C-alpha cells in the first residue's frame, strides 16, 4: 500500500496550544494516542505527532526506519514512517531536545468503537461480568478509552486513559460491545487489535457530526432548528429544574429527619449549552483529535437519543452525513463503517424507534458499510440490554465478511424488494438462507393498500421469500415488518440471525 500522508485541518493547527496542554517550548511531548502499548495500523503510514520548540528537529526511529521533521511556528511536528505488516512488540524512539522511548508497540488493526450508552456500556455492567472479566486475558488486544469532552472548536489531542493491555482489571470499564468485537477478531485473525473507545451515553448524532458538515446541506436545517428551540426554551426549563430540585431536596431532608423511606428520583437537569447536545461539540472534542490516528474502521452503536418524534425523521440524512464527515476527517478513503440497528425496547409511544431503524437500514446504500441486527436481544424495560457479547460477535462477523473477505454469514434477512403475487405480496430478502419462523408461525408482518392503512397480515415462508396477505386488503401495495418500538417479529435465517425490521414504502 502506498504511503499515505495526512493533512491536519487548519483549525486544529491554530488551536493546539489552547487545547492540548502541550508546552510550546522545551521538551518534545507526544500526542496522548502515541504512547507505550499502542497498536498502530498495519499497511498504512505510521503517524507520530506532538509538540516541540518551534523549528526544533524531531527524529523518530521505528522498525529500523528513521524519519524526521521540524516543528512548525506553533511548535507542532508530524513525522510519517513507512507502512508495515502486523507484528511486534517494537520499540519507538522519538528524539529532539529530549528523548522519549516508547515500548511494547504492536502493529495490527485499529478500530474505533463509538456511539452512545450501548456502546459505552462497560463489561462490569453487562451480562456475566465476573466471568467475562476473568477470561479477558488478551495481551495482543490493546485498549484506549477516551474521556468525555466537548468543544466549540476542534481539539488537536484526545483526552483519555493511556493504552493498556487487555486484562481483567483494564477491561472492566471498557465498552462491552467493543471488547467482544475485538476479542472475536483477534481470535479469528491472529493479529494485534487496537480498540479506541470514543462513546458518550445519552448523546444525539447531531453532536457527533461537525458543524461544517451540518451546515453544508440545507436539508439538515431541522437539526439546527431543534437546537435553537431547545436554547430558546432553556431559561424557563432551567428555572423549573431549580425549583423542582429545591423541592426535592426539602422533601428528602424531611424524610431523612423523620427516618422515613424516600424513593423519589431527583429531577434531571435540562440539556443546556454547556453539555454534549449542541451540534458538533463531540466531534470537536473527541472525533477530530482521534482522526489523526490511522485506523482500520469504525463500529457504531447509537440512535436511541434520536428516536423522539421531532428528531427521528431526519436521522437517515444525518447518519449518512456523519459517516462521510468522519471519512473526510481521517483522510483514509471510504474505510469500513459497521453499525448496529437499534434493539427492541418498550419505549414511550411518542418515540419513533422504527423510523430510526429504517433510516439505519437505508444507510447501507453508503459505500463500505454493514449493519448487524440487535432486535432480538432487546429488553422491554431496559434500554441497555445486557447481552453485549452477541452484539459484539455479530459486528465481528460483519468485519470478517465485509472487511476481511471471509465467507461467513453476518446479517439476518434484509429486505430487498416486493412483487405482486395475486392478492399477496412476495417479499424478497438478502441473507435469506434457511428462512424460519422461530417459535412457530411468522409474526410481525403488516400490509397496506393505496390508502396506507396498515393491517396485520398472515405470512408464510416460500423458499427464500415470504408471502404476505390479508383478505381485508385485496390489493396490497406495501409491506412492513417489526414496525414497533418492541416488535414481536420472529423471522430468522439458518445462521440464527434475525430479520431486520423494514418498511417497503
């Protein structure tokens, strides 16, 4: 593979001194991602960057190669070394006025694990935590967990824990989905795996997309308008919160004085300008600095915070925009972007989980993407289903098939098209080998005619297709499946993977 150079955006160059805490004078200081125990991406140029005195020459030695670059007027330097194959451990020497020796560096595949709480959910809170942690001894898997950070402008360095070897004590607070994904890959590929977690619970996709990308398309104006509405309502919401908080504190104090039980939850603070809901601020604080580190691809699990009825309709365009935005930031072309379709959850009827799931399915039109289903691992009363092992396994299957070229099934049945079949509709699927109705007759299908009034339908498997009909709808035109927050669909393929909810309109 040809040597790839990276261009740091001008806003990162100009703001490094303010955002990184790097000294503008004296000793060489490396970016936080360039550290002991890291995994650098194989077959791609190795990027070493940091701070030094303006004009200072910085030399890097790695795998028998030496390269050097002078720090610019802002004291930033960028050194690039030739690509190499998987291996290690290696040592890296970085020398300017001082010398830094980095040890135990591996070369393999680096994946970013990103999204909101279901990606952030750690091993210690997921299913069978004691067993999972006890078995998490993988010296060739390395973990980096970024801390939460927002900014009005793009940071040049990531704030987080240092790289660590995967072990029971280091994996406890790491993404359960990310860990299971990395473990499955490492076992199958037998190459080092680096995992960079940049996740933040309860955050909308708007915050993960750069402001420049959001403003580049007038069709995304609803995202900015929604934020403007929230800010317009914020002063009143903040006053209401402050009053409710005082009342809650007083009631709690009275209960404590009376030695009476008090289970009333504290009121939640309204989302404000200083938090992670402002469009673009997580991109600036966490994505932009991570984009300086070459990677193999991204796994993504997010969408719950965009299911509100005023947000769900434009999730599809936002999601596609974000994928393209991240690819521009990394400058590595259309790297693999693998994502999880939202699981089942008994959410408020006002929330449009099916609309977001459909938007995710349609995002497969974006090049080099793959989607895995989690509809069957959902829990009606728990937005954080515990079975993260299976979700991580399915993401690893998607990587093995779509990225590494293995002949393994990774997806449940995916809607392809419908055709008329008398008074029925024949539904065609991809990934449809060995269709079956788990537990009995097929459930979860609906049909509609020209009036778009939906009615429950009977469905039966016919080879690699499903025939769907309802005598009350003699001329059906549309079909949908699993169209509920917590659907009852039971269509699977022979590999035990569930069909993705869909709507044919």
